C-alpha cells in the first residue's frame, strides 16, 4: 500500500527589531491541491513532491503559509495556520497516516511565540496518533534551531549552501530520509549542539570560512560516524531576538548518540575558536569612493547588508542612492521598494519629469526620503520569470515573482527601479524584465548580504560590501537584544566562559 504522507508548510524569516507587524495579508496561502501546483518550480516544496511521485506516496496536501522576511508576525497568522492544519491533521490521522513532512524556515517569531517551529512540532506531536509516525522536513540554513525542534522531529534537513542554490535538493534529501523511515520502521534521534555564537548574515556565506569549513566537516561526520543520516550546520538568523538565536549544529542518527554528539562538539569548538571569521563588519560607504575611480568598466556592486531585503529590511534605504547622486556616478542603478512613489507616478506619461520623495518611508533606521527630480522611463505590473530556478529566490517563492506595480525613473545618470513589493535582489530577471541590462551598468546598488552572489558574481567586475543606515547592520552590538541567551559572542566576551 502506498504510504499516506501529510504535507504542510510554514515559511517566514522574522526580523524582530523591525517596526510594525507581518500580518496575515502579507502571506501567500495555498490550500489542498494548490500545494501540488509547485511541481517543477524549483522550490523546496517542489523537491518533496518530486520524491513523493517517484516513491509512490499518497500525498495529503493541507496548507502552506509563506511570506518574505519581515517584522514580527502577528499571532493571528499562526493561529489561523494551526486551526487549518489541525483540522486536516486530526481527520487524516484518524483515517491513517504513515508520515508527516513539513517545509519550514526555522526562524519564525510571533508576538506570543519565539520558537514557532518548536511550538508547531509540539502541537502536532500532541495530536492523537501523531507521536507514533515519522515526522521529517526541510529547513533553511539560517534557522535558529531549538532543543524542542531536535526532540520532536525525526529528521529535519537543512540547506547546505548560502546562497541557497540547493534548497530544492535539500528538500529531496529530507523526503528520501522520510521514505526510508516509512519502510524501515527506524526512528532516529536528533542530537543538538549550540555554541555561544551569533554571526551576522555577511559571515554566513558557504563559499568562505567559517561556513565553508563547517559544511565540509559536517559531510565528514555523515560519512565517518556510523548511523548518522544527516548533519546540519545552522548559521542562525541574527536579527531574530530569541533564546535560540545563533549558530547551532544537529545530527540525525540511528547510531550511538554520544558519537554523533562528539562530532558536533568538535564543530562547535572549531567555530568558537574561529568566531571572528564570522563576525564581518562592513566598512563605511564613503571609504569606497576612491576605489570606484580605479574602475573603468562595470558592473561594480555596492552591497548594503544593512538594508538586506532577504533579511527582512524594508528595502527603501536611500544611503547608496544618495551616494550615487551626490558623487555623480553615472550609468548606475538601484532598486527601492516605495509603493507611494509608484502610486504618484501612475497615469504619468513616459518622459514626464516631476519631483518625488523617494525611499526612506518604512523604517526610521534607513535614513530620510531623498527628494529628487526624476524622469519617468517606464511602468509595468512588476511580474517576472526567474532566470535561475535554483536560485536563493526560487527557494523562497518558486519560478515567478511579483514586485507589484513598478516604475523606472532616472535622475541625471542614476536609474531607480521602484517597486510596490519588497523584492530580494537574487535574480537578474528583476532588471531585465524592466528593460534594464545589468551587464551594461557601471555601478549597481544591491540590498543584500550574501544571497545575491549566485546571480551577481558572474557579471561583477568588482564588489564592495558597505555599511549604510538600516535595520540589518552587521554590527550586532548595536542591536537592542533582550531575549537572546547570554553570554554570547560578539555581544559578550566568551573567552573565559
């Protein structure tokens, strides 16, 4: 008989230092058969469905909630998600389920729940019959992994790459693990190690140490320690203020837990000894101006992690735009999320000039609006097809993205793409869909930390990561943490701890 597997998803990376709330209206919700439409779109959900088809599962699709990174999620979102999921799960458990698969992020925070994923697992396991069946899933490399997540799951598998080019593949690995458990009857345990470290997103790219070394060492754990089915390096999400925020390591094992735990302990010791590698603080934007004059061709990237859309920032900071305008850097471009400016341009004729306050509206940390006289170049509905279906953006949304109503304006030699929805800069189709060829630009402002690199590194002549005003600053000591465990590096001196 084909195994019946319940499928659900809850995906949000929460920046708890942002003003406001992420509401139910911000979430894309898919129900029932709508989940099955993800097949072929390159997302983690698609990866699970591909394995399910190949392995002849009888998938029971329930509900999937997902939103782009943003502020603390209102309780109503989790309440509604759980109400829908519980209704389906209770009915299907009564009919007979063999397994549960979850597509999660791992760093979601609600008003009343700082460990949303741990709470979700606890509620699922408490349902009649749910404690007896295997529960597996896929999680983001930036998950803030909790002890409850370890104790209540049978096999959570994390992405191994940042940018997340392998999110689809990681989901397939997790689904293959569940398939094994469905047929073998095995029930692994997850061991967990959590050193006192928190790294900004700029220090968590897997092309560089410390993450490169840690990922390679975790693969050795999988091959060298008997019984280990998966070893995960969780870089954590530093902008979620929770007791579990930070770096952690897990191993899913059928073997001796002590052996797996010792392997993780060695990772933790190395990470602690090399903690400064991950604590990357960015130089001031102004310090880059002399370097720009050395370049005769582009694109040259000005990467500003402080306004990292992929980390939850509003994407309307004006630091780089003001720099380009003030220094008259021609053939340059930036993208800002500014629905008010887009609305002010509605009904205007192409070529028309007007004065607009641009950006600086969504966060007091990103600087004030910049008032510019601009020429309207084009307008669109903002929809585009991803050029890379294995990109970091695809791991979040699949093969298509909707920037909302958008407009392209120009001031002197600076082009500004204005969108109505925050759009992480992880795919060059964002520019080309608006008639802008990024390879022909001299300077491009990129509101990201690491995840842009898969798209932009192949075209960039140079890249400079710079400090600008914004809520995702790599200087973690500047953030008002209240809930994070202490002591923890770099907030505290842990040398003698």
